[in-house]
C-alpha cells in the first residue's frame, strides 16, 4: 500500500510518498519515533478526571496498538484502525500477547468505512499527518462517529515545536477552524509527546465534544 506521506509535507525537499506497509514490515515498531509503551498521560488524566470508563472507544491511527491495548485493559470496548494493514497485523499480535480483545481494522480516515458510533475517540498523532485539504473530511468523520454525548481526545504537533521535519504543526486557531462546524472545544492545552526521543516534541492536547 503506497500512500501520501503527510508526515513530511512541512519539508518540500523530502519525499511525499511512503509505503506504510513496507515501513511497518521493515522496522521494529519499538524503534519508531512515535512509539510509546505507556498509555498517554493526557488521555489517562482526562479519563480519570471525567470518570470515563467501560465505554465504546475508537483509536485512530493505532500504529503499534499500545493506546488501544491500554484502553482495553481499562475496560473500554475498543475498535482500532490504521491505514497500514501491516501495522494492524502487528498490533493484533501485540494485543493477543497482552490478553485483550480489540477489533482492529485497516481504514483510511480520509475515506473511512468504519461504521457504528463511539463514546470516546482518541487520536495520538493521526490528525497532524493529514494535508490541510483533508482535515474537514476528518472532522466530519469524527462528528459522524461520535455519540451525541461523545468526546474526542486529540493530540497533535504544536506550532511551538521548532523545525519543519516530521508531522504538520497546528495552532489552537487552526484546530478550532477545522472542528468548529461540528464540535466545541472543552480545552486546548500545551503538552508534549513522551516517547523514546531525546527531547519530547511540543504538542497540543484537545478535548472536544458535540
């Protein structure tokens, strides 16, 4: 599967196409820049603060599946999707090894075929990979898949992160412009992506509802 590598759109000198299946087949997921074996601290804090538990959840751009696995361990009924079938296969195996049941499915958020509705949708690094023209499609998909009282927990690269390599940077204003036709933001806060990087990239963490 060869797809647009929107993680590199900030730098016009880098390739614009990547085969995500090949990438996941040829690289150890634990060495990927975005890999984290823990449940993201922002997600965890929100679930605890809002006392959200035992709900239906959708994990977008699940990659190695770690966030979906932690959600399942907390009692959530989880569906997890990724554009790469190789990533899905790897995440499925990881979930089996962890002894949790998750519905994994290959899906492209720009042309999503996921059905049903979810009380929680989480996104740790999927939205910021999209080209600007694809963001409204994503926002509509989120609106279509959230229940009337559902919440989107979104984490993306911030414009405060220096440089141009890696995913697209987003500001509070850019996020509100994309989602305001569908959702209202409860909070948009500065945060960071904690992983194996030497320096944690600056992020925005957003909680939004219909």
